C-alpha cells in the first residue's frame, strides 16, 4: 500500500475522509499525539488499525467525537451521567478521555469485549474537521507501532506505518506531546487510568475525590488484571535500554559523567540546565521545572535515541509524580521497564 503524506488543506481532509468512509485507516494529528483513525462503527475497518499497529486485540480503542452531541447522535453510551457532563463541560474539547458504560452500537473490536467505551473530544481543528467530514465517529489509538513511543509528528507516523495505512495528514508537531488523561466513570468512585495533561488535581477540583489506579505508578504483578489493558504492555521503548535515575540534579550529572567514563556509548535524556555539565551525548527536553515542555518533547527524545549511532543505554531523570509530571513518570517508568537507580 502506498501511504500518502497529505497537507492539511480542505481538499486533503476531504480525501482522508473518503478513505475513512471506504473503511480505510488514516493518521491524524490531535493536540496530544497522532492517532490512527478508522470508522469506529465499522468493525472491519477497526480491525485494520490493530493489524497496522501490531496491537493485541484485547486492548480497546478510544472513540473520537467532533461534538458532545455526537454521543447522543450516534447512541454511543448507555448513560451520560452528571459527572460525565461536568467533566465534558470543563475539559472538552481537550486531552481528557472519559470511559462510560457503552451501548450496543460499539463494535467488539473497539471495546475489546468490555462493557465500556472510551470517548474523547479532541481540541485539534484538523482532527475535528476530519471526524465531521467522515460523517461518523473515529476509533483512534496512537499512530505508532505497538510498543514504540507515540508519534508527535507526521514523520514519526510515516517512519512506523508507511506502507501499512492509507494516508497521514501532516498537522505539524503535537502541542501536548503525551496521550490524553484517561478516567473511568464506570466504577463506583471515578478512577484515573492514565495520567496526562489534564491532571488528577484539576479533575478533583470539579468532581471531588478520584482514585488513582495502581497501574499508573506501579508495576502490575504477573497475575494482576489491568483496569486499562494498555497499561500491561511494554511501552514507549526505544531499542536502547532506558534507566531512570532518582537523584538530585547534581547527583544525576555526577552519575552520568562517571558512567560515561566507563562506557562512552551511553547518552542522557536531561534538562536544559544539564547540557553544559554532561560529557555524554545529551537529548534535552526542557528546563527542570517546565513539565509542559518536557511532555511536549519526551516522545521525540525517545525516538531520537534510536537515531544516535551506537547508543545502548540512556539515563533519564526520574520525574516527579504530581501535576503534569505524573504523566511523564507514567510514560518514562514504562520506557525503562520500571528500572530505577536511586542515589542518595
Ligand atoms: O491522546 C490520546 O488518547 C491518543 C489520541 C490519538 O487521541 N490516543 C491514544 O490511544 O493514546 P491508545 O489506544 O494508544 O491508548 C488508549 C488507552 C489504552 O491504554 C487502552 O487500554 C485504554 O486507553 N482504554 C481504551 N478503552 C478503554 C476501556 N473501555 N476501558 C479501559 N481502558 C480503555
Ligand atoms: Mg498508544
């Protein structure tokens, strides 16, 4: 299959929508990461997403809508509760995914056999135009090969999926850079399943206390069932191994410089302030206290690791666990397969 790399003009969005109406799959920019979109109400089209990504079929997909009214129009859920409405009013359009009890129009491929469905109204103009133009709602996981870092540019999508999908719309680099916050309202107490740019603290301000699923911060035991199936898979990994360093900023620099003396094939994903102090190769992702920039650059940094020749090991600061940094921690700890070195 020849994958078209499209600009974001009206006629290209119309062309992409034609692919979707015909049961095809298209890479689309969103404010978080690029998604791989297909008609969410067409099970056969949705299966093509799993095939292109190499994604296990037991990992459900998010349904993207272009307007809150789509929930009713397409009869997506069995109940749109008051809490859901409150969250939607506060955070949509934007990087929050809400899990609700599904209706029976949701194909099994989308819900992976669960009785719930994940719904998101993205704020990205191109994504919303594409959804509207397609005349349906779109199932879209991140547009990477399963296991690799989520794509934040159209080129990342092409690198992973060229030849496997119909087209990619180039909307430039994604603003947020990490995937949406996922919260389920299908449990008695709302539960955070994946941290993102919308934080636990911000959600609690509007709906009160929420639980944070264990899988957000901890490694699941082998026999433990993941509330969000995606959390059980190895994720976000470059080919080189990633190790997190829990240390003061100075101790991080000392550690990396000492390791570099022993092995010059290491590199560091670090803060801007570290660059001058480190003797190894560096991939800076923003200032130490600037979580927004770090989120914006993280996945590109993980992809850059594989572009560096001979790099076998990457050291990164272990992120803080609050605010937007909870999302950084959640992604990096998986990229590192939970390997953390703690230095006093
Ligand atoms: O920002 C995003 O959310 C991006 C863009 C493209 O919108 N999409 C995305 O999709 O990250 P994906 O498939 O890579 O991640 C969706 C996560 C997975 O961990 C999946 O297991 C979980 O959401 N999920 C989806 N539906 C679910 C459900 N019904 N119950 C529990 N978890 C669900
Ligand atoms: Mg993904």
